[in-house]
């Protein structure tokens, strides 16, 4: 099951889906951080934001990558 999830995460669709899910989680933690003022929520927001950026940059790289074979 974990291998299938890992293979899916390496596809363009998987990167997009994981990016959107992480973006939603980031939004939730950012809302909690602002409402409650907890540094832990700010830290979790930052961690998930890095994950979102990684997924979207990998997706953009795959979309514009031209195979030279």
C-alpha cells in the first residue's frame, strides 16, 4: 500500500493532489496560529508550506521538462 502511494506521489497527478492537500493543511494551521498565537502552529504552518512549495516546484519541473532522448 505504501509503495503504491509512493509511486502515485511521483506522478504529475500525485504531485498536484499532494500539493493541494498540504495547502489545505497549511491553511488550517495558519488559521489556528493566527487565532491562538501559538508558536507550534506557526512552526507547523512553515513545515507544511515548505512541502507545498516542494510539490508544486517538482510539478512545474515535470510539466516543462523536455526529454532529450
